[in-house]
């Protein structure tokens, strides 16, 4: 009778102390009061991670930022997402034991920054590979493997990810129901160059 109660209390205490995501982060010396990063998120080379405010990075994500990662304002990264800026497996296979002591550039080494545009959404179990650049308002559907450059408002899906839609179509349906939100949406979704066109 007491064991189930103790187990529930243990889980609640662990959750409160170890898994509680709270507001407020720092990035590149700037205070981001509305950004949240789950404690279980693993970030390597955090000094090369540039965050905007209003970012959410959920539980059990991996961000490897050795070549630089920029996550703009309002981006949501769900869970079990990997963002990597380098790939060493080919170089290690080619060099074998010489890999560790190799002087200079390693053959077949891949390294490039990643940029995720404002108010994008990265679905669970996705991979964002080195050199990827996602435009503003991009939606990456669950389980996608993303490599390359994609335009604003792209809906990406697949392995490898391809553009399968435009997020503005669904956004427009919601904005028709809530016209009072158009100004807030337009503030991030429309570039000055779009207005001039």
C-alpha cells in the first residue's frame, strides 16, 4: 500500500526537479525571458548556438552546434529532434586509426551551420543535417530528415524531406476565423520585400 504512494512521490519529485521547463535563457550574452529549454536537452558547443526569444526546445533533443546553429524567434522544437552541424563518419572510415592524430583538414569531413527561420515548427523524431537552412514559418513533419535550403512557409516531410505544402494555406483558414490576429501574424510572416511586390 505504501510502495505505490512512494513511487508516485518519487516520480513527482524527479519531474519537478529534473524535467521542469522554465522560462528564461541566455544566448550570446542576451537575456531571453520567454525562451524555454528542457533540462533533458543535450547541447554541445552551446557557445555557437544563437537563439531568438520565444523559442521552445522540448525534452530529449540533441543540438550539436560546432559549426554554428541559429534558431530564430518563436521556433518550436518538439522532442527527440537532432540538429547536427558536422558529419565525421566518412572521414573516420577513410583515416581509420589515423583519424585522431590527422593534421589539417580531414578528407570527407562535412561541417556547415544550420539556420532555422522564425516561427518554424520541428516535429518529433526529425533530423536537421549540417548546412540546412529553413525559411521562416517552416513546418517539419514528424520523422523527417532535412538537408538543404528551403523557402519560407514550406511544409517538409519525408526521408529525405521534400516540400509537400505551404503553411500559409492552413494559417489563412485560422486567420479567417480569427481576423484579430492578422496584424500579429503579418509582423513576422511577411517580409518587407513581399510588401513591395
